[in-house]
C-alpha cells in the first residue's frame, strides 16, 4: 500500500506544482517567541540594524530579603533601566572598521539596598549602585582587520578583564568584578557603575590567542572626593583623570570556539594590574608628633603611611566539561592575589558550575552555583590585633569572607528571564561588624528574585 501511494504521489507532482499557489508570507511572531518585548517596531528595528544602528533597552528588577543574620533583617528593592546604542560606522557612514557604543543607566531602589542590610565586602547584587541617572560607557573602537583594534573613551574594565561567562550567571558582584580587584583598587576601580577615561588595545595573533592591554584613569571618583565615590561622580560625567594610571593586561587562550569544533569550548586567562598612585598601608602610620612609624590603632592618631604604587595578578579558567543534546555543564575557577601591606584582600578564589537545560524541555534555562573566598590581608588582621591589644576586648579580629550562591535563570521568553536566588555569606566583612568593630559578625542568609526584561 505504501508503494502504491508513493507512485501516485510521484505521478501527481507536476500537476500539483502547476496548480500550487505562492505561499503566504510568514505571520508575525507570537509575543512569547520574539526576541524583544516590543518586537521589530513595525520593521523599523530591522531597518535600523541594516543601517548599522542597534538599540538595547532593558530593565532589571530585583527584590532581596535578609532572612537571618546580616545587619538588618529587612527586604529591599532595586531596579535598573538601561539604554544602549551600538553603531557600526562602516554601515552607517562608510567608516571602515569603526564602532561606536554608549550606555546610560537609571538606577533606583526602595530607599536602601541589600548591601546596606548585609554589610559584606561582596555586594549581594551586581546592579547595586547609588540611585541616579548616569552615563556609564562611551567609546569609539577602530579595528584594523581581524587581528588588531583600539578602543578609546569612557571604559569599564569589568566588561573585558577578569570575566567568566559561567560565573556571570550569578548575581553577587564578586563573581563579576572580584573582591581582589573591587576591594583593593582605588574607589573600586573602573567597574560598574563607575567607568573612566581609558584606552584599550586588543591583539589577536591567532584565532585562539588574544592579548588585551589597557590604561585606565586611576580614580573614578574625580578630584577632591571625601564622600562615596558614586556620589562624587553621581552622573558619570566627571571624566576623572585623577589617581594616576591603572595599567591592566590579560592574555586569553580559547579552545574549540567554532561551530564546527569537535571538542568542548573553554577559555583560559592570565592577567595583572599595576596602579601608579600611592596606596595607604593597612597597618602602619606616622606619629604626627615624633614622625615614628606606629600602628594605626595607636592613640596618637597617626597619619597614613603610603606606598608607591599597587599591583595584583589573577587567572581565570572557564571550561565546558559535558554536552548533551539540549544541555551542558560548564565549570569556572578564578583567583588572584595582591600585596598584603597595602590591600584589604591579599588572596581571592572563586569557583563553581553552570548547567544549561537542567530540566527536560527547558534548554535555555541555566542553573548556576558558586563559592567565593576572600582572605583579609595579613596586615589588616594585624591592625585588628593591635586594636585589641591597645584597647582591650571586645574587638573582633577579621579573617575571611566566604560567599555561597545558587540561582536558576528561568527563560520565560527570549525577552524575559526570572532568577530566584539564594546566598549565604559566612563572616561578612571578615567576621567584623562594619558598624561596630568591637562586635563579631557571623553570617547573612539572603534570598531574592530578579526579573530581566529586554524591550
């Protein structure tokens, strides 16, 4: 019977083709299938992209609650609206190899944020920032073929340096711009939400090897800042050239990146930084009366003792270790170190894994787990011991802060992700209450949910 039907179908093919009407054009996508909530703007979005203009409009909303421990067991809300424009200037005006980018944020909260309630070195939210509307990044990039490019403007180092795609699934800020950088560089360094004037050069000697080198302004706060750096540079328009120069370099080796690659993809990075500015000693100062070097805990209230320059090194490994039909498992490991005498964090390491397609029929969902360990430097701990010896107990001596985090990114639609998140922070601020150093600080258990919309 199947053979008869096949012969009949073959005999009728010509007649059917002769009578076949042209297919109707595909109908509009369902709102649950389109890449952005607002769709193609009646074709205008595609037309603009064809001309080289690509707009990103997004909103991130999150609510966290400190369930136990912390400084205050209270909920908080934070939100961030983003507007970005990326322009391919070759398509737009014929400028070959040139790209332009700008990002503006509007940041707001419920009057306080989760970081205020926890008091840890590692911010539980990577969108946490001073509530304001601010210019973030603004740059022009010129490429010379596929192997060399120069980017200049207001740049953020955490866009390209010390990054891990797998770790990026976590919400705690330390899994992005790690504590070994954020807690040690002047006013947090050139990272969200404070970008700075900078120049970045990228060289690709081979398809696998990439070399990044950049010179950033050393202090994102600007001149004469005696307040929170984000308040001093409240709208991202300070364009600070203060604080000397922060030099950063990174070598990246990528494997199995092509679509036809047989093996599993991975990226390995080795980097370092050097800041030319003077950095204060973590333990010692100068007695203003005698000029002697004494502990900063000394009753004479010594002036700071400064060191010329600061530096650090780090490494990153991000490797997929298993891949199925609709799922995969990737692991990451990052670490870094810095001199103990002028830095709060002398050693740092984080690691974890991400599983894509963990649940059947949910190939775009991602479950991510991570652990981060930040060691308080030997000299900062020695200062605590000095304060304990001079003033007597009680006084909490810091040791290390450890962050555990897990979240599940539920891809409801291409334009909408919901992420339930839990974090346990052991010894926030190294085990010392940031509001009262005489008190020890055991933990903070935080839970929340983030919702990200792309318009």
